[in-house]
């Protein structure tokens, strides 16, 4: 059974640009969550999607957005990039009904210069 | 104060030792508790999942949850150099409308020396 796939693995962007990251969940999983990991703040919740609807959102500015498609694949977008957005962005996949286990992808390492 | 507190370490132990990792939390609504292992430059790998209070054992790993004390633990028996990694605790409440958001500790760095 394939795991959670995130693309691309690495990105370098310039301040002010925008970026789109992609996540394909485990087959049959309907919930996709996104997290930002930095050395200073650790893992922080960005948002969760279930059946194409955003169910929960963390405390991040509106520059961070996401969406989920009918096949449960998800994308997150960051507009007007800032240096502080440099981080490992992780996607987690779960069944979505009840507090079931969440499985993470390998992440996308974003560097903003 | 963060909702989940975890000692960052580093924790260094000799091979074969029993390792104890702990987290405390403040939100009494948390019902789901997980431990993840993360190697450098990799995504977190789910090790243990527990619902509510109690113990759960899987091979060399034992997870304990004490909701009355808001305290969770992970024990690793017969530790191996390959266990050297960062261990993250995570926990969540869940609601059909509010969904599922994991709250993480900052992770404990573990080094098992041969």
C-alpha cells in the first residue's frame, strides 16, 4: 500500500513569489492535514481538509491556503513568500472519521531567499 | 504556555538501556495520543497510537497515558543505535465539525550509543 506522497521534495523560492505544494494521501483516506515544521516552533497545524471541505484551520495568516480535490489529493499555496516561511511542510493522511491514526509524508523543504 | 510540553533533550543512553520519554499537556479535551519518530530530513513515522487512558505495547515500545495527570510516556526497551532519532508526542481532540488537528510537543532528541 503506497504511503503519503508529497511533491516536490525541495523548493527554493524568492521573497514575494508564491508556491504550490502537493500531497497525495493513502488510498481510501479522506482527510488531509498540513503542518509547518521549523526548528524554533516545531510542528504547527496549518489546516485540515475532509471531503473537499476545510474542517479546521490553525493560526496562520491568510497567505496560507489550501484545497482538496474529489480524489482526496490536496494542494497548499503560500502567496507573497517571506523569509520566515522557510520550513519543512508536512502533509498527513487519515481516514478522517473519528480520531484515527495520521500518517505523514516525507515533506517538502521550502527555502525562501 | 504551550498546550503540549516535551523536554527537548538531548538524551544519550547506552545500547540496551530502557528509555523513558514523556510529555505533559494542559487541554483536558485531548483524547487521542500518538508518538512519532523522526529521522533527520525525513517525515514523522507513527510509532504508537492510544485512545484515552491506559497502556499499549508493541514490540519494544510501550505507550502509557494518564489523563488524570495529563501525562503521557513512551518506553523503549533494549534500545538500539537505530533508535537514535527525534521522538515527538502528539495529541488531539476530535469533532465531526472541528475535524482533526494534532498538537505536537517540540520533540526529544535521543542518541543511543553502541
